[in-house]
C-alpha cells in the first residue's frame, strides 16, 4: 500500500475517532450539566421550603415562590389569598413519567453517560392568607444495568409539614411516642419497584428534630455510583427509623397492648388531627345478638346537635346510627368495667371524632372509632376549640401521602 494512501487512511481514522470522542464528550457534558442543574434546583427548592417551614408564611411569600419557580409550577382552580394549592415539579431529561416509554437504547446511552432519572416536586397549601402546609419529594430511578440486580427500582424521600401528623388517618398501630415526639416516619404499602420512606412533622416538632431528620443527600442525583437505599438519600430518617424499630417500648401493663394510644392524647391534639367532629345527643341505644344469643354489636341512635369541624354530610337536627359501646369513650372506662360494656347512655350529649375518609356503612350508619366519643362539657369544648384553631386546613383536602407515582417497570 502506497505510503500516501496509508497516511490518508490513518488521517481519516484519527479524524473520525476524534469526532466520535468529541460527540461523546459533548453528550456527556450535556447530560452532566442537566443533572447538576437539577441538583442545584432541588437544593434551592428544598432550602425555600425549609425557610417557610421555620418562618410561617402568607400570600406574599407564595407570590415570591411563584416568581422564582413559576416555570416549573402549576395550580388547580384559583390561586389567591383565600385559597391556593401550588405545585412545583422539576425533573431531568428522563423522569419517572416518561421512563417506561423511553427506547431501551436511549435509556442505556443516557445511563452510560452518567444520567440518572430523577425528579423533585413540592406543594404549598394556603388558606385565608396563611401558608399552613408544605410537601417536598425527591426521587431517583436506579436501573438494573447500574446495580446488576434483576429489577429497576426507585428510591425516594417524601416529607410533609403541616398541622397534622396523620394523613392517611392514624390507627391503633401507631405508637404513643409519635404523639409525644411530634413526628412520624413511615413507608408506602402499595409502592411497586420502589424503596421509599416519608416523614411527617408539625409546628410542634422541635427544631432540632426537624433539622436532624430532614437531611437530604442531593448527591444521589449526580453521583456515578448510585444511591441504592434510604440510608443514602435520607440518612437521618433511616437512622431514626432503625433505632425505633430495634428498640421497642416495653409495656408496663399487659393491658396496654389493647389500649389505643389515641386514648392518652390530649383532646386539643385529637381535635387538630381529626377530620370531622360533631356534637350529638343520644336518642336511644340497643344491642344485636348472634344466633347463639351473644351480643355482637351495640347500636346508638343519635341526633346531631352541632357540626364542630367539617362533618359536611350532617346538619343540626340530622339523625344517624352509630355502632360502638362504652369502650369508645375518652377517657375509656376503668379496666374493671371493660368486661361489662354497654351502649352509650341515652339522653347524654357526646362529642364524636371521625377521620377521613368519612365512609358510612350505609347512608345513616357509622362505626365509632376507639376513644372517639367524649362527654360534651364546657371544658371539653374549650380544649377541642383550641385544637381546631391549630388546624388552618379545616375545610380543605389534607395531604394524602406518600405519593403513589413511584412506579417503574422492569
């Protein structure tokens, strides 16, 4: 082969190689730029939410958030000083909404160039010129080609700040320590191909606990070696959750295992947490028995005296049937009387609490929850009024978390 031809071939190969390397470098730079830009935005958004969390805001603060994040935000219905549900969503090139429809070759190329499907969203809730609730969520997708595992999955952290700890509603499985410490850690039960935990805190949560728990590792968006667990993305939450799981509380009395922790919670706190509260007058009580003649349910016919919080399905004078006995009272009856349960007393006035969703057995029949009925007294009303005043979300749809968009296919 003539030397001139050989030199020409070498030159073509060199130019082609340099061109391919240049293209790869540009693509790598673009991918890395958008990943670091997303991380920068996520850190700034989290800082804004943290500031509002520690400094109660109003309509002016929400307007400043709109000016800063308007390009990534939207709201449903109206947004004014009386009501606004403002949502912010920022994602990378391949976020969780499009990843399942992305061609496999493009996804592989994106991952090889250091890309990481990730997204961050936030929500701000305003009622009557008061910013009362904030939500912040960070998630990143991990593919099997990076981890070597069989499935793709998502890891995520979901934090919510508002007057209540419980949405969805709390139940008897919740430790009394949750009410005492004013924060709650949990994880979704319907999350497919994901590892997620969520944190709920309130204005009553000590700032030291807020700062300790709400530690987010934003490097999970940009690092080449991916985060693969909650300890990577939210070390504070994972450490606390592990500590609580491995150090269960000892029961001083075996009967405590059957005691709903809500029975020990102050009425003002119960009123803040409740979705629905109303005062009722017991008209009549009865029991139903099974085929063996044993009592299987206690029935109470009641008239609504006054809806105190929400309870939009009822009006003064409406009647309803409640299923429940004296074990539903708060405070509960003495231990000696637990073996002699009775229907609620006819002619007595009670205040009852209901959680969301307000689901009837039929149009007029409802189950009473544990410790959900208290005698209607002046003192009880004062405590309940205090608790209702601490919940600016009254009349609003509360946060339903964790979010259910953490679905990633194989």
